[in-house]
C-alpha cells in the first residue's frame, strides 16, 4: 500500500489505525514476520474499529466509514478551499486526485485473502456491522448518518475522479473538520495553548420555540441574515430582564443558520485574553463565526472588558469580516455604574471621562435588542401556547389560575417561568 505517498491527506488525528492496516495489507503474506504477531495486530485493528463504531455511531462497513471519517476531518489546502464554496480550479486538484487514488485502493481492498491467511474469521464483523440503536457521542445524528451515507456513496464511485467529486460535494455542503461537522464550540487553554473544542450536545432550540418577542427576534434575524449573506452586519447585544429568551435566541440562531455556514464559539470573560488567538485561527476560514458571550457584565474592579473593547473596535488589526460578537446581559451598560460616577464633586477631576469609559464598551455594539418581561396577558398567552405544544389538556381558566400561582413563587412573569410551569405540569401528568 502507498500510504507514505500521500501529498495532502496526512497527519490524521486517528491515523495510527490506517497505518497499521496498511502495514498488514503489505506484509501479511511475508513469511519473514511472525504470523501470531500479525494476527494480534489485526485483532487490535478490529477492536479499534468496533470502538470507533461505539463512539461515532458508525454502521455497515466500519472500514469504509473510518476512511470516510478521515477524509471529512482532514483539514488541508484542498479541503479548506472547497469548504462551503465547492469545487475549485488549479493544480491543487491534481494533488487531491493523487491522494484519492490511494484512498480508493484502501477502499476497494479485498480482506478475504488476509482473513484466510491469518485465520481471522472475525474480520467479517467490521464489513457489515449492525450498530443497533446506539447514538454517536461525537456527532449529532444527522452528521453521523451523512458520513455513513458518504461511505456508501464511495462504493458506488467507479473511478477516483468520481470519488473526489463526491467528497468535494460533501465539503461544499458540510465543510471540513470540526468547524464543518459541528455547530458550536468553546475554548480551552492549557500548557499547549488555546484550543477550540466542539460542543457535542447543543440544545435543539428553534426560533419558533420562543413564544412572543417577534420584534426582538426579527432584529436579530435581520442582522444575522445580512452577516451570513456576506453583507455588512453589526455586533449585537441582547439585554433585558432575566428569563426572557435572550440565550435561547442565540442557540436558535446557531441551529437555524448552521446549514449556511454559521458557527458559534462560546467565550467567557476570563478567556478574553485568548480572543486574539481564536480570531487568528478562524479569520481565513470560509465559515461565518459568531463569538458568543452569555450573561456578560462587569463589576468596577474587573478589567477584562478592556480586552473586549480592543477586539471589537479599536485595535490596530481590523476585525475579520467573517467574525461578529453577540452578547447577552441583564444590564444595558454592561459595566456597573453608581451615582458617584455622575457627581460633580469627587476625587476624579474628570467625571465625564469616567462615565464615557464605562459606556464605551456597550457603544461598540452596533445593534442593541431589548427583551422585557411580559405583562400578565402576554404571560398567559405564552403559557397557553406552550401547553398546547406539550399536549396538556386543561381548561383555560384553570391553566391561567395555576400559572399565576406558580409565577408568584417562581421568579415572576417571564418565558422561563412559563416553561418551568409547563414542565411541572408534565411531571405531574407523568406521575
């Protein structure tokens, strides 16, 4: 096998299995090597493929799924150029085709002689594996199914050129690597530096799930729509009362625009010093990125907001066109203010400067969207709609009466309180 001749598709994250299998394919007939050692290595490879099925949710021909997974996760010059945009021109296509020729050799490899020579009948397990109902721990259900389908489509491709075209179409539809296969991310910092890690289980919230707030939702949709379409868009601050759906709107945006190349990176304020590294890694990708900051606010002694100010607007380097910042907060001005800030007589001789410093962060958000607590009538409507969606059959007046009792002792009038009340009713019904 010619795995050492690969030009673009190298340095795989789970590549050891590929190289072990390639070595077996090349050497299993060579009497120079101990047959028991080769059998042990083959059993180890089968074990790894079964474990891969358990973690990734793969089914059918596990070897084919493994190869497909390597191809859709490998970020190289060709795959990054094709993500979201599709086929490209230039000599890089010749290099990509060279590698796909080698992968097709892996794909079409007949394991029967190896199984017979090494007397490993269990090799048939990985060629038609029934995964049952197990879920992927790495991908959402849709992406897992799509990778398995891609593996099957490769079987239908008669030539390496057809296989390359199938793979390129996948890159166009889903992208490549972790940014292509996941919607949302968080950052981590260790001794090796900054890492952008996928969030494997994002809440499946849709914009229609948020009852009411049509005007704030539309403002957010309009800004995001412009951003995704490559037009000018603004950083957004969603502010207002607790439990009114600010964070849910951001999650819904991530779900609604994922297919159009939008990705969300969640950042906490103690990580602001890593923002430059994060932006450097994403600025040249073909995706649109929203850096999301939930429940953003600062006390007077917290200075992390100065990092954020420079990132949003004010640093020497221009913020990339494919990056926006969305934040939610219960505070309109983000930084705590007090009456002393506006007194004429105080230790600071330049009172106006102090006020402007505290307002300078919020002023860097071009769009501010207010989410207010509903009045009693709106609250009743939210409860009614949520109850209908949950299949709760209760007289309207009784439903509202119970909802009123609930909100008095559970946080007041808000969409969150309404959802908690519905969950309470469902719990009673289940009992």
